[in-house]
């Protein structure tokens, strides 16, 4: 009997450990925000990479860190982000990072990635076949819980799309600074994304950003 109790306890502990590992945050290195090619050079180089021969080289952790920080990261203490926010609220769009090893959610609070799934969903998310070739695909999704405070449905949709526009332009500029290929994708498999990310009702995929070197 004692043996069975010990075995059960060990099983429970193992399950708890695995669950904690699955939800563990992967802290990103501090973004490199000094130096680089300069804003006007980045504007000149900012472009959408060709989908047909999109670069397939992986990004370094440091490069991904800088791009995610540029997209929505905190840049002024605890209340300032790199993109505009209505009423100074927290970001009302989330960024998921899809790659060969699975999907993570970017947490702007402590600049980290939280594992969402171990599945490679890149072949499922884009309506165009070439999307699957990108080493990294950023999936930007509206956050209905945060947006609910604004009440008006038309205003909510407008806010989410305006924020996404700001995020994607910052991603383009950061990518240009590092010589990374980037491409905005509007045509998506919405149902596949909702299922793969287990999105709650009301959350909506807005766009994809392909990244590669």
C-alpha cells in the first residue's frame, strides 16, 4: 500500500513538473537599441521580401528579441510602449511566434516567450503556399478581453487594426536594420489559426509577418 502511495505521489509530481516546464517563460535577451544603420537608412531599405524566394535562414535570439521589442515592447518604464495605445492601456493585440519547434506567445511585461504549443503550424496558417517557408511567422491577434473596455464594436475593430499597422511597420524597420527579410501577409487560414492557438471567442487573427535571413 505504501509503495502505491509513493508511486502515485511521484506520478503527480512528475505531471506538475512537466506542466510547469510546458508553461515556462523563455526570457529573451535585452533588445539592442543602440547603434544600427539609423532610422532614415532603415526607411530606405524597408521593403517586403519576395514570397517566391523568401529567405530561409534562421534569426538569432538577439535579432528576434529586437524585433519583438520593436513591435510592442515597453520602452518607458511600465507605461510606455513602442506603439501607440488608446487611453494608455496595455497592448490590445498579442504576438504569437511560430517556428519549427512550435508556437510561443510574446509577453511584453518581462520581454519573454511563453510556450503555447510544440507543433509546427507554419504550413497551416497562410493561404499562400510560400508562407510555410518562412523560418519565423509572427501571428498578430486582437485581444478581445482588453478591447472590451472600449464598448463600441466599430471602434474596437479600428483600434486593433491601427495598432497592428503600427506593429508591422516597426517590425519592418527593425528587420531592415538587421538585414532580415520581412513580408506582411493578410491572406490567412483564420479557422486553422484559431484552432492551433486555441483562441478564446472574440479574439481574431489580423495578419502574419514572415521573417527570415
